């Protein structure tokens, strides 16, 4: 027999309300961008880099990929709103957009705030 506390826990909704169609489209782009192993590693490398930002020159040497391929992956992450870049001379420095990561994590978190559904 299941006690009342267990019944409430197992049957309670995980989020307050479902995603709107517009938010689902936006979040799908974010999750799709993170769904590629190279892009997920790039995001992780940028997030863990000293000072919170990384030069594309530092990122390129980690992979056995061409420069244009790395640039493509960075573009996908940028267009998904996960990173931002700033040109300094001939190099671009990337940093993670923490708000985008926070929103993505809230979509997956039980009891996610309704602000995610806006």
C-alpha cells in the first residue's frame, strides 16, 4: 500500500505549466545546439576557462578539426544564445551566456519556475 506522502510525490506535476509553443521552439534550438558532442565540449571549455572566457585560438587547438568546422560549431552555439563573442584584434573571445544555461536547466528541473514558460 502507498502512503499519502508517496502518492503526492509520485503524482505531483514536475512543472507548474507546460511550455508555450514559442518557448518550446526557442528551447529546442538551445538543446539541439548542446546535443552535438563537439559543441557541448566547446561550451564546457569556454565555461571552465580562466576568467570565464576563451580565445578561439585556445579552443581550436583542443580538437582535431579544421578552423572552419570549429567556427561553424561556435556559430551554432552563438545563434542559440549560449555564448557571446567579442573581437579583440584578430581573435574572438567567447564567454558563456549564463542566463541561457540557467533557463535551459530550469526547463529540466522539477518544480521549474513559471518564468521559463513566458
